[in-house]
């Protein structure tokens, strides 16, 4: 059979079940995997207390999950050939569900990180397989609607994760944020087993060769990269010898991985998809959006709990407007995507994300809840407008047979973006606060009349509770702590402004993506002819 005939056969294949029934089964699995990327965010202080670990160490619970799934994602196409795509998806859901139960049973940070790695390995194949199956199950003119539902799950799950995690943590105990996955995981296993089927090009294949060298380079690259990202700040980054060596190993392993994928006939991933400029530029923008999404979700609960005294539930609940904004933008996209150039929708989405970052960049410690809700709503609008049409645009020019591999590559890079964002923002808060302290402490001097006036007033008020000398020290310590708090606040503001800038600077990449001809317009034109 010729290559052209084979491609036509691939494009003509249609599932026997209703595509929306397939969507419902897949979204069960997608939702529990996506929600677990952020559900532990608000519970980190509780976990740190249970495991007697620092806050920085507790973030390994988040990053280990992302990086483990990142290693598995590019191998999805290979695993699908070895086991059959449906079987591999079922194995992934089973492993994810079992690992969720083990996470809830963990009684040390080492066990928790180990089981989160196992959970990430199990969940790594869920998103790319679901994305590929949905894209091939619907005709191209209906893909925007399918991607709206898919993106709604992928976007809403991380957003409501902190809300669910906060409520469970405050009302039950943190292990239940993992136990809650078990019934949904079982339901997803049953639904996918009964409804899904493999097309000819995704069925189990014989004599599939293993790219062991590529897997070794991939694992070395991502694991060493995550070690540098997680521990680099505590070790003073490149002033530390071991960080320099580890980062060097990571860079070399990353380069060797991509070289091996280009030269190895039986590679883990097919990098030829990057020749498609829609896929290349769309993936770059998606990686940046994922970086912003996970970084913002990592620091906002931390800011609300440590700076404003919110409970775990309230800090998660304050992010609910993201879900509302996302829902609104999904509905708008579904209604108008057939009539407008999708690149315009993506540009509008990135502008909303940028505006959300800039609004957060003017926080203070006297803000009301509305000041948190509004920029979160902007973030939600932006995520929906940007990601939904962008996933469709970046994959529309690929063949069905390329979709599983392309989805794997794209989601691997998105996961890396999320992990980098989570680690970067922790470092940014620490370093920016040190910089601001360096400048603000210059105001706590005897030559500053404002400082002296406040110091004397505070010391005078404290003398009724302590000796005048002790009251003076207490007043100095109080004002110093206020200065440190202000420096930390300024650091958070800087981080959010950076998010806004990052969202705006990727907009020009949209000029390198071929816009889709609005389907309704195309239909009218054809009818005229």
C-alpha cells in the first residue's frame, strides 16, 4: 500500500462509539490526573508539619509529580505500540489509582515523594492519549468543540484543585486529597475499558524495538534538571560546585537525547513534527502558558496563607473565579471559533493573562477579597481563550497517525514548563525579597525622622507591658519584621508582573502560525460556488 493510501486510510478511520461518549470516559481520567497537579498546593504546610520538613522541601511533592510524568509522556507512542494504546491507557489509570492510595498512606517525606513519582509515572500517559483520541474521534470541523471540552477539564482541574484540597485539608485530613482519587479512578478504568477502541495504527505491534539509550538520556536530563531547580536556590545556584556539575550533566544529557532522537531509527519520539511551524510555535506558547499557570498556582495560596492569614480552604476558594473565567471563555470560544481566526482568540487570551499578572502586581496587605477575585477571573478568561484554540491550531496540520506522538512531545514540554515555573517562582520570591530588604533596611536608621517617630511611638505604647529598654528592643524588632513583610510583598508583586510580561512577549509567535479559515465562512464560500 502506498504512503498516500495509508494516510487516507488513517484519516478515514472512525470509532464505532459516539465521540461524545468517548469524551465522557476520557475526561474522568483526565480530570483526576490534572487536579492532582495542584490539589496538594494548599496542603503543603500541613504535609511539612506531618513530615517535619521545610516548606522548600515540601515543594518536592509538586515537582516530583510533574517531572515523573514528564519522563513518561514522550514514551507514550512507544508504550502504545508495545501494549496497544487502549491497554496502555488502562495500565496508566490503574497505576495512578494505586499510587494515589499509597500517597495517602505515606508517613515520611521520602515515601511521599516516591509515591508521587509513581503517581506521575502512572498519569503521564493519560493527557496525551486523551488528546490524541479526541482529535482523531471527531472530524476536523468539530475538533474545536471537542478541544473546548478537553481544555475545560485540563484547565479547570488545576484551578479547582486548591479549592478541593483546602476544603478536604481543613475538614478532614490531607491524606484524603489522595484517597478521593480511588473511586474516580475505578470508574475511569471501567468506562475506558468498555468504550474505547484502538484504530489500526494505534493497535499493539510486534517486534517493537526499545530506545534504551534515548530513555537513559531523557531520564538523566529531566531528573538532574529537577534536582537543580529544586535545590539550586538553597545551594546559592551556580556559586555551588555541585549545582554547576549537575546542571552541566543535565544540559549534556538533554542535547544527547535530542541528537539520539534525530539519529536513531527506533527513537522514543519523532521530532519531525517540529518541522510543522504550527506545531512548533503553538507548543512554545503552550509551554509558556503552562509555566505561568503552575507558577501562579504555586505562589498565590502561599501568599494568601502566609501574608494575609487565609485558611487552606479560603486560599483555594479565592481562586475559584479562574474556573468561572475559564468556563465563560470556553463557552465563547465554542460559539465563535467557527467564525473568527483562532489566532485572534489566542492573542486575546494572552492579553487577559498579562492583565491578570499586572493587576496582581499591585497587591498590598490591605486588599479586600475582590482584589484577589478579579485578577483570578482575568487569568481564567485568558487561559480558556488562549489554550483551547491553540491546541487545535498546533495539531490541525498533522495527520491522525502523528497525533499520539505529537501530543506526547507537546505535553512533555508543557510539563517541563510547569515544573520550571514552580521552581523558578520559589527562587524568585526568595531572591527578590532579599533585594528589596537590602534597599528597605536603609530606611531603618536614626537619620530617618519618620522611622524615629514611629519607633518612639511604638516603644512608648509598649512600656506599659515591659521595661523601657525591653520595649525599645521590641519596637525595633516589630518595625524590622514589618520591613521584611513589605520586602516579601514586593517580591510577590515582582513575580506576578513577570508573569504578565511573559504572556505578552509570546504574542508575536502567533504571526508564524497559519490561521484556520473560519468554518462557517468556508461553507458559505463553497455554497456560492
